[in-house]
């Protein structure tokens, strides 16, 4: 996944936060607020706070199929078939492309905020 991202023409515009605990809450919140989409690929997230914050801001989500995330994030989230290193780069790329298109769609944004 890292290699595919490095080759991507949009690599420079991608901000990866692999360890949110290494950042302060404010820095993570600002990153989520500026994001065109948020991908949460961890198979066992300790918390859904960052995805919930993204949802509250209307930021499109692409998430691992973790039961805790499915329970709280709802139908407007794009769930992947696998998590972590098992995520297929093509599936992730398609999901992120859909999420980024949805970011600019007023109807989709209204559904995420509902």
C-alpha cells in the first residue's frame, strides 16, 4: 500500500497519520477537518473517535470492516472487505476515489451529517 501511494500522482497531497496518539488531539482534529476523505484501515481500532469526528464534519469515510466501526458509523461509510495490511490497494483506491467525489456532493454531505 505504501509503495502504491508513493507512485501515485497525488502522493504529495496525502497526509498519513499512522499513530494518532503521537499527535495532540488538536492536530488530529485539524487534519480531519482539512481532509477530503478519511481512511481508517485498522482492523481493531481502540476508538472510533476520529472517524466519528470526521462524520460530524461531513468528511467522507473509508473504513476497515471492524464491527465497532460498522456499529457506529452507519450506511454513509464505505467499508472495505479487509483491514490493515490485507487491504487491496485497488479496492482502497476505488473507495477513496468514490469518497473524494462524494466530498463535493451536497446531497451526500447532507446524508453524512444527518
